[in-house]
């Protein structure tokens, strides 16, 4: 792959696409996404998996709190939740402590699927990080947490 063209518009400024954080993160994400799609059951997207996992981990939550816990905006959260409800993986019920709010929770089918998907998700992370030595994995994850 070419790393710049000194004669064209891309020359002379030192910008090398292959060395840019956004480009590298996108390529790493594509690798991870492909592994995720191949290994995780139930045709879940990464965002759907995150929602199911948070609910399995913490129990029922308002849609607002759920979205914040997985770093999704309100509109995206609503779409993900609606799709999971349509698949009978989530349900919504009134909050017994606040009649104005509803709580999102896993259905039995959602619980079964997230339990199966968790095993595969561990393998996705291992496979994504496989080219790195253990210390490099720790460093990469620490640095990514720092910029997030």
C-alpha cells in the first residue's frame, strides 16, 4: 500500500493515512466486528450485545440510564431497544417507584441468548488481541480507556 504521493495533493505535509489513529481504530474495529459477526450467536450487533449485557449485569434499567451505560445517544438506544423488543429479547414494564418511567429488562429468551453470547464474546476479544503479547494487550486497553 502506498504511503503518500510527493507529487500529488497528499504530498509535502507529512500526513500518512496508514499512521492515523482514526484510520487504525477503524481497521481494528472492522477486524473485531467481523470476528463478532462470525462467532456471536443470535445475529446480534455489538450495540445489541452491549445492551443485553448491561441488563444481565445490572438488572432492569430505564432506557435513559441503559443508553448512558453503553455510551449511546437516546435515539440510538431507542432503536436498539425497539429491535430487541421485536425479537422478544427485551420487555418494558412500568417502574414501581416512578409511574412516569418504564424499565427495560431481559426476557427469558434474552437471558438465554446473552449467556450463550458471552462465551463467544470472550473469544472475540481474545482473537482480536491475539497478534499482541500479553503486556501489549494490557497497554493497548489501558491507553484506549485513557482516551475514552
